[in-house]
C-alpha cells in the first residue's frame, strides 16, 4: 500500500470511493493546414452534435435547476447558425478547432454587445466552446466528470460556477490541489456534508479510477485502502451519525444554556435542504448568488421575489440577510473595479455601497418589500464593517426602510476591537471567522499554502472573538459566528465558552454541533475556551480541546 497523501482537512467524516478528475479545458492548439476542408466541416458539425447529445442526456439524468441549466446549454449548442458559421470557416480552410473557437467567439461578442441577460450567457458559451473543441480533438470534456457511479471528485480547484451542478448523491468526497480552509471548496464540502481535503499537493497524482479513503478531520487520503480500513472508517461514520441523531431541537448546552443553531444559505438550490434542517433560522443568507455571473445588478422586483422565497421557507424563524458582499473572492463587474492591486484590501463589502449607494438602496428596498408580508424575523447585516461610523450609517439606512434589526459582521480586526462602539448603533453581530482570520494574520484566505495561519483554532483569532463577544455581552447584543469555525463541533464549544450566542453553519454540520453542545455544560465550554486561548498555537489548541473532550 502506498503512503497516504496529506492536505488541509475539511469536515469531520471519512469516505471511500474511486477518483474522478475534473478535466481542465484544453488549450487551443496552434493553427494547422487543412487538407480536406469538406471533411473538416463535417467533423466540426459532428463535434457540435456530440456536445448537444451529451448535454441532453445529462439533462435527462439530472433534476431541478441542474437539469434546466443543462437543457438550456444543449439548446445553445444546437443553434444551426452557429454550426453553419463554424462549418463555413472550416470549408474556407480554417482547421476545426479554430473554426469552432472563432464561431463561438463571434456569438460571444454579439451577446456581450447585446448586454443585460444576454451578456450573462457569454460564460456559458465559453464552456460550450471548450466542450466542442475537446470533442473535435478527441480529449475528455472539461468540467465535472460523469463516470456513472459515485466518486471522489479531484480538481485543481472548484469555482462557484463549477459546483452549481454537483450532485450530492454522487460526490462522496472532494480533493483539491489548491484552496485553504475557508475556500469555496471547503464551504461547498460542508454544504454537501462530505469530507474534503484541500490544498493537497498530492492531488495532482490521483488518477481516474484509483480507490482512495478520504479523512476530512485530519486531512489524510489513504491510497488503495484495504477493505478492512474502509470498513473501520464506515463503522466510525455510523457511530458518529448515531450519536448526532440522538439530539433534536433548539441548541443548548447540557445544563440548558441556549445557543441558537442556524444555517448558512448561499444558493437557491440549498433552500429546501436549509428550510427542512432542524435549525432555528438562517444565520447567514449570502445574497451574492443573485448578483453573480451578471453584467448588471438585478432590479428591486427580481431581488424581492428571491428574498420572498427565502422568508416564506423560514416563516416564523429568524433570517439574517447579509447585504451584498462584492469584491476580492466575490468579484462583480458592476460593483467592483478590476484595477485594484489588492482587492481583498480594496473597495469590497460595505465599502462598495459608499461608491454606489443605489446598489445598497435597491437591495434594502427589496428586502423590506419582501419582509413586509412575511412572518420571518428579518435581521439585516453589513459585511466588512471596519469602523463605528460605517456601522452607524448602515444601521440608519436599514431602519429608514422600516427594517427593525440592523447588525454588522465582525470580519475586520478593527471591528472586533471596537465592538463596544459598534454596539451603539448595531442590534446584533455576526463574526465571520473566514475573513477575520484572513485580516488578522495577513493571509489570503484562498491560499492553501497559508492554511496554518488561517486555521480557525489560532489562539489570536480566538482572542479577537473573545474581545468582541465580551463587548457584545456587556451591551446585551447577541453575537453569533457564521464563518466556517462554527461547523467544527469542538471549536463550537470553545466559541460558546468565549461568549458567542449563536452558531451558523451548513445544515449538514449542525447535528454534530448540537450533540457536542448537548453533552457539555456551559462551565465546561468555558474551561475548554480557556485552554484554547492559552495554547501557543492552533495545533496545540485543537489537540488539547479534542483530547479533553474525548477524556470525558
Ligand atoms: C466570513 O468571512 O467568515 C463569512 C462568513 O463571510 P464569507 O465567507 O461569505 O466571506
Ligand atoms: Mg466574509
């Protein structure tokens, strides 16, 4: 058996299965002379037909939004004008790959010029072009694999667009070469409830079909595991699930101290699962999905309709809406500029509202409109607040729309250190540990190579959480954690011990967090928090707390 490979672990479970790799788009080869233009034109048409057939078949197998997206893609690829244009270029002597690329690029330019909805489809055309060129060259189709059985997805990295079509019933685990503990892959893995290993240099060597056993908790991937090792892991999984299944309802410690357990919501397809989860509401509604892949911001009516759906699904429960967090890892052409040297330190989050006040105004109006006829308790918070003045201005704007509860995310160390002042205008807080770690340690959250600094067990990060939680408690303001830290059952205990009043995570993470809380008293949580804060580093902090938990 080969030595295991390692990366940054995400999640708490383990899963075994065969590898299926995400194929990158093949680069366009150098132009070549064409001996048989008629044959080349026929090959071009055949490649397009094959892409259409493939997409139609996948649409028939998929369901819901995924199926609709694939069917729409198939229709675009089937456009006869496109095939005629590509075939005509081939007949004039352009080689097949370039004939396809040129034809698609012509369509693309027309869509971009048309603007609005059409311009937003340009990226879809790029994907179709890559698929058609791959077909013509006899290469594997780029994008998500479809081996026809459950698999461990291995990729360089996963972008939000790649993941819209991921089928949680098929993906057993995720392994990526790049990415850190707060990367989109990590967030996605938690949403799917599957183990993942990110920032894994060895992922490059994992070939299609190889059997692996992925351990999310410690970031280890066993290669060609023995049946006994797979059985042991499955056994542990069963025990873990059984323990979690023993607890239901609102979060509370063993001695009854309430800790609201909430879900993070970031995409429309997550809504049903989130609403059905045993949770007291939404602790972080990431509204960016409405704005992504768009050339222009959606209008008030479109936004209101989307928010209404979420509020209806959570009738009678809390929904914390975060206003648009554009910039850095979430660039949007109409809200952010491409010419900043350090986008993570640039005009992002709430700062975009200072440059374009209408963007926030429209969003707040849409939230207020949707909240009006809903029984959901709608709280609204701003991302990337740095100074009390920003929080006060934001809160005033929220209240001007008749929305009763305005809050701030604590993601910038300056805000954590001045939570007492922010409390003068804010009704509540939510700590975003992903960005708070990034800014406290000056470490890009997307870089796997800096994972050690971004580890949410870093005592300095916990010290910032402690400062903010204490200030919020003194002023009677609820303060939650909605970053990835809240999904780790051991760390959740520490956060509660530090004074955090709610935890928001992917629905799949909540049962284990609930079980950890239910089996520890508040005094024990405080003891664990003390130990975590006193540790010299993240590894010691995590190790000490975990071993203390298992000793009980
Ligand atoms: C965070 O920064 O911790 C957070 C919850 O926000 P996001 O991950 O969307 O930036
Ligand atoms: Mg953030």
